[in-house]
């Protein structure tokens, strides 16, 4: 399913004169915040009901042509197919706010408020090297962004992208982020205040991600894109 989609974005970007418009795949990892407390307090039937409701919200927030996958536990993977990566932040905020506003019905007749955290990254990760990173590499980056969103206070989204630097053929990592309750650890901005900012990932929590990315660049420089 997903593997069949990844060839088209690469071909579109490799075509002479191609702009790559509306040819990206954006991978969103969505995690319900403090979900364990729902099961502990209300029981597993309540937790299952909330997961069903979240799946419905995801279907409403995205198109029927996009992929929705239960990714384990309280996580979902959504693949927005053949879109422009510049729209990813708006899609993430639409989803985050939809979960925050929703009153989740429980089997006992009560309703419960919940929030979610979102991490995302786009494929091809480096537009000028569309075959340089696999879609599973991009999911791993989205997962790291999700971890950062939860570590930064939850109820927010963080996206990771390639920020091409001055060195030909090289790229660094950049981050954008937003939330209703505040900006994630000083990076990015709340969309209701100003457009999300991007800056190189220099904080300690990203050290491992940056190290892996540098190693990936070194490997592909030696062997060429796979």
C-alpha cells in the first residue's frame, strides 16, 4: 500500500522541469496524550471507545484517499498522499485542534476531554535527492518528532524537514512546531500567534537524531542514493 506510493513522488521530482508540486507524501504519527490513565480510571472498554472516536476524527480531518493505519497502542499513522509539504503544518494543527475540541463519549454515558501529540515528516525527505531516504526512514523521523512533542508538554505538533545548507548535496535538519497552549520548548510558534518558525535542531534531545542524520549523509555520499 504505502510502498506502492513512494515511487511516484520520486519520478515526479526527477522529471525534467518538474517542480514536485502536490507530489509529496506526509507521514503523521498521532499519539493520544496520557491514554493509560483512561484505561486505568474508566476501563479498557472506555479506552477502546476513545480509539474508535479518534479514528473517526482522523477520517474527517484527512481525505478518503489518504492512508490511515493503527500503529500500535494508542498511536495512529496517517499518510497524506500527493500533497504539498508546505501544507503539513496546517493539517497537523487541524487534527490537533479537532481532538482537543471533541467530547469523547464513554460506554457509561459520560464524556471525556482528550488531547493528542503529532509528529510528522515528508517524503521525499530531501526534495533534491528523492531516492536518498526510504519511507521507513521518514517514519522514524516523524516518530522522533512525536517524541519531542510529547516531551515538550503534549497537545502540540512538531515537524522535521531537511534544510539544505550551503554545501552542495548536503542537508541539515530543521524543525517547526505549534500548539494551543504554548510553543514547544522555544522552537517554532503557536499558529494563532504567528507562522511557525524553523531553526536547526541544536538542542540536546535531538543530538541522537542529528548524529544518525549525519551518519546517513556520510553513508550516501560514499555509496550514492539507494
